[in-house]
C-alpha cells in the first residue's frame, strides 16, 4: 500500500555506489566485463547516478585496479557516472578518460584519516584542496565524502561540531555536494537529527547534502527516514547491500538499494527505479559473486536461495 507523507520530499535521487563501494572489499577478483555489465544493468533499472569506480592506487584497493579499462566501457551510458579520486594523480587519470563527476574522500575523525589516508584530518583537507580546485576549473562536479560522521572504531562517538567543521571546509573549498557517511553503522535517528540541525545552523544548505548509511545495527532505513524529514533528497545505497569498508573491519554492508526503494515506494516518493529490474540485477550479481544477496527485499521478492 502506498501512503504518502506530505512532510517528506516528493522525489529522492538514489546515488548508487554498488560498483565502487560495493565491490571494493570483495576478496575474489571481479572481472572487468562483469563490473561493466553491473553498471549497465543498474542504469537500465532506472538509477540515474551510478558510481562507477575509483582511481585509487591499485596497491590500496586492488579490486578497482581496472578503472582505466572499465570506465570507457560504460562512459556512453545516459547516466551520471561519478568516480572516486584520492589525489591529483587520481584526478589526472579520471580527467584523461573524460570523467565529468568526481568524488574526494575525507574523514570526520583523526584515527580514520590516518588509517585511510595516512594523514591528519587537516593534512587530508589540504591534500584535497588542489584536487577540488583543479576539478572545478575543468568544469567537473565534485562530491565530498565524509566518513565516520557518527562514530569511529578507534575513538568512539565523533562530536557533532567536529563533523560540521569538516563539512564547512569541504564546501568552502568548492565541493558541490557532501555525503555524510555512517561508516560503521552506529548512528541512530536522534544523532542524525542533531547533526543535520547543526549543519543547517552552520549555513550548510540541505540541498548540498546526501546521506550514506551502513546497516550494521539495522538502523540504516530509520536513519534515512530521519534525514528525509530534514529535507535531504539524496541517499546513497548499494544494490543488493554489497560493500563495507576496507579500512574499518567493523563496517558491514551498505544500505541495500532495494530496501530503500521499497520504503520510498510505500511512502509515495518517486525514485524512477524499476524495482523488478533492480532485484533481477542484484540476483544476477549475487550469482557472479557466488553468494546470496543480504538485501531483505531481494530475498522476499526473488527466488534466490539463502
């Protein structure tokens, strides 16, 4: 049953991260053609933004070492295809292939910045500034990922003012949008509300914000609904619930795109996504990976074996 809620947005843009965030932590090598087919099927299911790959050094994320080979195979699709770039070298590689949307990856905690980037938070921001400046000069859209917004496996709870400080810094250097990441899935609705309220008070427009929740404690959908009530209209998710974080062992899968679409559809919120095609895509990808999808909606609406 569809029961609309007038307090919620009429439309939500899903930022699909399965091909990048979802596959970067896989133990087995996923062939380039399988990745390309995954992106094509996601686009065919109606997703308008599909994060394709990452131009990180292969030493750090070997699963995405084929970025130069993959990107040209999907570049002609009629969807936005953002790519992750960790530094100026990554930006050079992306620009050489004609990428017009890139993302940088910052941290709201010192410990994660050191684990992920081998830098302090401020050093990481200083590293990103020329990347963002050059990308904007080239007419490229820049997204700023901000990890550990709600908790850190080394430091515990991350103070809200600290998160606001890094968000402000990323926007001030020129990022077009920010993705607030709950990398280890410890956030709860009250914490989400407090952070979004603080960001609004700091002059951060809600139109520039997206949310990226992990479902470690089963809170991803509740946190997403809270964000929607604050006016957020961009939500990150991963088809089939694929993905974690290679630098935080306690990070489990992303919010499954199918579970998100099921909830939004029930609220009368438009996404443009064909749920049947999306489920078929995740079942296909699960077959490629040799294990069933953890998405509850995929399991409920398909004949996938558990």
